[in-house]
C-alpha cells in the first residue's frame, strides 16, 4: 500500500523511524529504506532553521513530497517533507528494483555499495533537482508500507557539524546496506 500524505504529516523524528523497512521507489528503481535522519524546523542543523528561502521552499510545502538538495556542491540528497519546515533524509536503501540501471549509474557491481549513503542513493536512483517537489503518492515516485516488526537502531546523526548529537538517525538492525555502522552503546 502506498503511504498516504497523512503518514508524513507528523513529527519528522516519528516519520524517520517509521520509514525504516518501507519500500522507496523512484522511476523504476528502489529498495527497502534501511537508514534515515530527521530534521525539524527548530533544529540548527536543518536547512529550514532560519526560515524559508529559495533553496528550502519545498520543506515548507505539503507533506509527502520530495525535498532534493545538493550536498557540499557534489551530491544530490533526497528527503521526505513532513510537517512544515521538517523533513527526513533517506540515507540508505537496500536495492531491490532496477538493479541493472542502478549499477550502471553508479558504475559498480557491489550491491551493498549502490545506495549506502544519501549521495550514492540519489545517483543510483537518478534523483536530481528535477525531482524536488515530487509527490510521493504518484505512479513513478512513492513509498509503500513494508516490513512489519522491524528492529530499529537509533544513534546520533552523521555528516553534520551542528546538533550532531541528536539521536535522530535510525537504521534497520543488522542491515548490510547502511551508510555507516551505528556506534554500539557502552
């Protein structure tokens, strides 16, 4: 079942955890979401922290749409818009659909490396700025409910300098497709 917009019209932290185990599809490529990170409007690491701009306007639009931005001028990153000014970064998926196309785009045969990071995921799935604002309840871009009873691990966000200690990174326990292993707790 394709997730309705109401699924995303919640707190980004709640949505980030709930997306683990769901299936993300974009233009005939996709896989199981195994890693996410949440960003709220009051979060100093969020693009929306200082209010709406031309770059982040999609974050203030309707829930259930893609917010796509370029990270460090190098890689596209795909986020799911939640409540106004908040979004969930899809950090990694376990590829299950369109594997040949994803391998070609990434110039790699290594299945565990195809989508194990937000930039790799966007490259493999062909997500660019053209996808910014795309509804996730369409025929070619959507998220479907997935695995039930998944075990989710939580940890601090990575790849950021502000509020990196917030435990808003979620992953599928035991997945080989994560962008980076979660630190084990003492």
